[in-house]
C-alpha cells in the first residue's frame, strides 16, 4: 500500500509547502509540508529554515509513516483514491486521533459509506470544513471519474501530476566533475581509445626504419600483386 502520485499532489496542495517556520490554524509551529515536531525531527522552532531538498526529504519521511498507519487498518481491497483520502486525514489529525476515530472504527466494521460520512465529523476549527468535504469526496470518487480538489471550495480539481522522466545515467571521473553517460535505450557505443603515439622506445622523427622493414614490405606487395621476386 502506498500513496499515489495524485494523492501526494493533493496532500501537498492541502498542507501547503513553506520553507520557513509558521504557526498553523491552531497555533502549532509548522514547516515544510505540514511538518510539526510531533511528527519527529526536525523539531520546529520559530527560526527554523529548510532548503527545498530538505523539505522534500522531511515530507517523504513523514508521509511514509502515515501510509504505514493507514495500511495497518485499511482493508486490502480498498481502492487507491480511498487510501489516499485516509492518508490525508491521518496526516492532518495525527496517528492517535486517527486510530481512535469513527472513520477507522466503521471501516473495520465494513461500513465504508459510514466511514466516509465520519470524515465530516472532523470539522474543528471551521476552516478545515472545506478540506474535510474534499477528503470525503476523494474517499468516495474514483480518479477515473474525477480528480480530487484540495478543498471543496476550489473551482477546479488539482492538475494530474506529470510522469517523471527517467534521468540519464551519469558517471563521475575524479575531480573533473560529472560527465553525462548514455541514456537508457541508447544504441551508442563508446569510442575506441586512440592508440598512444608513444609505444615502445621513443624514436626521433625522420630516423631510419628498423632493419628488414622495407624488405618485408616489398615482399608483401609482390605477393599481393602476384609478382615474382
């Protein structure tokens, strides 16, 4: 079980993505994509700053934990859009509240319609209601019919995430840096190494050839042309 690309994109849209610490709607210090100290390191302080790469790494670690929590309670045949909605809810309300929720209790009882309705119970503060309605719709609606909205008040769904192109391979050659290598599926072959101009003992330009060289060359030409000696 995993979070789909669509589920990840809509979760980021719901949480926002900020590289400087801020207080969320209930006053908790937050950074990145909805990361708080309760989710683990880094601890969020008022002066904390993240790079874009650090932000992405923290989000990947955080969301993997919530995917595992959802996977522990969700039926194996639960469709992708419903799993994504559960991860979004769990990410927002936290592990303890999620495990104790009516959503999970009804889901375990096999009442999926009731579980969907229970999303709407998590309506405090009131600013979260548009998000809950969007998660409710996401839980009930296959992506083939409609992509999810970050909030029910949004005029349009999120854009479908673009496929990530496969990166070309690279090879590192000492201190000179990174040199691009052949891309996957390329039929190019490496060029042969040029022969060294200095093999054996060095010779002075214009020096006579070793003894016997011209005789062997003459004999080879005569044999090629069918001439006698």
